C-alpha cells in the first residue's frame, strides 16, 4: 500500500525549462548533488527524500513507490511540467517508480548506479545484511559508505557521506532496504527489475560504475533513444566523483532527444 505524500524539503534553483529533478540515495540528502550544481543551466529541483535530511520522518512508507508519490506531489505543487528525473542508487529506484507510476511528470529518466538488478547471490545476502545492520546500528552503514568511493580519492566527500549515515535513523535505513529488496512489490532483484523496468515508456540514460550491472541494464531497455554508459574507475557515488562529466553526458544525451538542455552548456570550470 502506497503511503500518503510527505511534504519534502527541497531547494529550487531557477532556470529555463525543462526542470531537472535530482534525487539522492540511501542515507544521503539533497546536498549530495552540490558538486553538480555549477554545471546545470536549467531549473534544478533537489529534494530530501522522506526520512532523510530535513524532510519529515513518518513511521512508514519507505519503498520506491512511496518516494515517487512524494516526488509527484512536489512536482505538481511546483508546477514544473515534465522533468528530466535523475536518481542515484536508491534514488534511481525512486525516479524509476516516478516514471512508471506518474509518466506525465517525466520526459526522460537518468539513473546513476541504481539500486536494482541485484543478482541471486546478492539478494540471498540481504536478510543477513539487514540483521547485521540491526545489530551494529549505523556503524554498518558507515562502513558501506566508506567502501563506496574510489580508494585514495575524494576523502572529503567520503567523510561527509559517513557523517550523514552516522546521523540517520536506523529504522529508516532498515525500512528503505526492505522497500528496495524484501517487500512483496520490491524490484531490486533482477527478475523483478526486468518486469518493472519494462513499464518505462520514456527514454532512459543509465550510468554505471561496473560493466556487469551496465550489461543487465542494456537488456531491459525498450525505448530506441535509451543509452547505457560506464564511468570506469569510479566508485558508487559517480555524481560526486565526476560531477562535470555526468552533467555533460546528460546534456549531450538530452540534446539528441530534443529535450531542451542543449541550449546552455555547462561553464568552463574545474
């Protein structure tokens, strides 16, 4: 059952249409996207998902469809029109659900190392990982983040994500993982993801850090303008490690779609 919308905290950076929606992942917040902000030249809307950052923390409703309901309510309230919806990790599940359940609000979809497509071995390990998270608390999640950046680089970004995880509500972290992988309607596993992703009608750009996950995504695409790219040598937080490259890729791809991001290139900044 999908929960009632939560009024999300968000920032709204002005600019021309189409709007770009940037959705963070598990245990993060909207500020995860700060490294990308200098390079966008369109309206950019950056929410904190329910239970994260400065948004409300209801007792339930932590599946991707719940997040999508919140995002849809936010977009309609802001009168954005159809957006280019960009989501990282768990946010990739959230924007995918937004595109499937609220297709009138999404003109194009960008998923960045999305948290779906787990293979049989990975799914089998989720219950034990949940128990470890429950037993060790946020320390388990902090270790997860520590290993999610490229070794020897981006120490400041890694430390920020670790601080966010350490401050998270443990129940929210547990419920989010249930919503992604263990709930009856979860689409984190490969069989469930294949069925759910087949319902996407819009073009999809998928950006991955590993070739195996990218190969799975290629097998799910149905729109002829969809595309998969791999950022070799990156950790899981691609948008923080290579923000300019990611924005440039989205703008180049959307220009080919005629989606309106081609009329303003990112500035020449490091």
